[in-house]
């Protein structure tokens, strides 16, 4: 195993507790990851703190929630991993909450929460036979509980230090989750997975579906929505046709609705019979041939009376693709899934170091695109910038911009000019080299100080 760098964000805090000259050595790091006293949560602590501080400076933030499956083809059985849906290999679910600015730039602010979940092994189909219907659905529900749990985690962490809107895709569409957010006064945008029954002035026992109610009540307007291209990578959603990236012209509408509690929950569930929410929908008008028209049904706590408010809701939902980019950075950049750490605990701890790096790279990439002239100090530590300055052959300006810093990191990672845009692998390699160099730089500074100290001392002694 090659030596891994520790992100600057955590190296200082780590060093305090686990100071060891060999920590950066491959074997030592391997042992470190396996150490029972080390946890992903503890490793992420300093990054969480900085994320909250960045959020506090924003008038409004989005917290994007989503789950990705991580599969480890090289890992043998019996190390605490479980089955996956998208892969034959063993792995676990990684549920992330990424904070971004709510304005149009959507600059990533950091990972606010991360949790992992291992699906239980179900060898032999009859395994659940002894369970009653209720027990079985309870078991299935356990997985979807991660949504309200993580929103609660974020709520507690944020307290009153920032204003946030939670954003979730169709996986987050669950009546108990919506009920929980409404009763806790969380602000949210959640995409509906399926049509729902609603209360209207006149409705029979069957009720009406949302799509049946709104048609004559909408305000129509149009806007361009970039549709996320779905490539060969693992971010692709199962069974969904590959959609080319495009600017979609959509018809937008909105209204207030009362959702009916789905029948399968029943009164005994304790869930409210109705939930009052706002709905924004967007339907693509002229999809390219062979493409599914974009069709979003978004539930939100936010006002949707004006076209401007409706567009804001769509814009917040659009920010969600950043989390998919983040997962790409993690999976392709550091090749997380080919790590041979053998063991759930070690793999979780590795995330404690990798997630902050993935954030730093995503932030640099997004900011270099949106605000290329912004100072690199927005993203990189002073030490990272000092070292970058010293190692850059063409030389960096005194106060480099984010795009200059990004270019220098890509070069450290071996990027050749003719290869065009920077890929995640090159950036990740560059960042690892940078953080390695920073560690050396810090060690050298420390040694110089110690030497200065001893020589003074010896002078005094004389
Ligand atoms: Mn999802």
C-alpha cells in the first residue's frame, strides 16, 4: 500500500492525539485505520466545524442529501460488508449531506453529515418467512429512516447558526419523512417519486392524484434546465435510460396542496391524516427524440406564489447534481472502491480522511468555473498555498485565484496541457502530492523551530 496523505484539515487535530513519526507510512496508516479508537465521526469533526463556520457566513444554504452505494470488488467476505443492489460485490450505503450556497453559484461549503449503512445478508429467500407483514415492512423501513435521522443530525449540528433548506431526490419521498420535517419546521425541497392522493374541495373516497388536480390552476412559464447527463460511471441510476445532457425548455407550475396519508400507514401509525405542502412541477416541452421528457414534481415548504419563487425552488433542486459530482470525485479521484482495507471499520475511517479532500477539490472545480477570479484562500489553507507557490515551476502570483491554484494542483498531479479539462484522478493525485509536501514543510518548520530553540538554550547554558 502506498502512503496516503492526510488532509490538512485534519492533520493537526490528528497529530495531537496520534502523534507518531510513522503515521504517514503506509503500514502505520493501515494500522491507524483499523484502530478501534479511531472513528469516521471523530476524523470528520474538524471538517464539520469548518463547514458550519462557512455556512454561518451565508444568508441561506442548501443541504443536499443523497445515498450512494460503494462496492469493494477486492474485499473478501466476512469483513462487515453487506449486499448491494447495483453490484454483485459487497459494500455499504453511504448517505451524505453536502452543504452548498443557496445562491446561483452553489459553491460547496462542506460535508455536514455522513453515515454508512450495511444491508443485512439475505442468503436464501425464505429467511424472512417467519416475519409477519408488519415486521417485514418495519425491516424495510429501517433503511429509509436514514433520511429523517440525517436531517435531524444536521438540524442539531446547525442549531441557529445558519438558515438551510434540505434537498432530497425521489428516494427521500416518504410520507413519514415529510411529516417529520413539517412538524420540526425544517425547510425542504423533495422530489416526488410517485403521484399522490390529495385533498380537494370535492373528492370521493378514491381521492384525486396531483396530476389530476393542477392542470387548470397553474401559472405557466418557461426556463432552461440542464438535464444531468448519465455516463458510464456508477452514478447512473438503475434501469433509467441514459439521458443526453441538454438545456430543456420546461413548462412550470405550482400550487398549494393537502397530501393524504397513504392508506398503508393507517391511523395507528400516528402520522397526520393530511400534510399541507407546496408543489412545483416542471415538464419538458420538446424533448429530443428518444429521450424521456424531464418531469419534476417537487414538494416544498417554501412559498411558490410567484414565478420567481417557483424558479428558485427549481434552482435549489438543480443544485443536487453537485452531490453526484462529489461522489464522482470520491470514487474516481481516490479510487475509494479499490481500497484493500479489508473491513468496514477501516473503510469508514478512510472516508474520514477522503471526504474533506473530495470537498476541497469539488469546491475548487466549481469555484474555478463560476468565479475564476476568486482568491484561492477561499478554499486552500495558507500552508497549501505557500507550498504550491514554492513548487510551481511557472510561478504563481502572490495571491493566486482559484483557477490558478487549481491549474497548479493539476500540474502537480501530472496534468499535461494538451489533455484539456482536469479529470478527478489528476486532481486527486495533485492534492495528495500537495498535502504530502505540506506535511514535509510543516515537519521542516517544526525542526527549524526546535533547532533554534536548542541552540538558544545551549547558548544560554554556556
Ligand atoms: Mn438518490
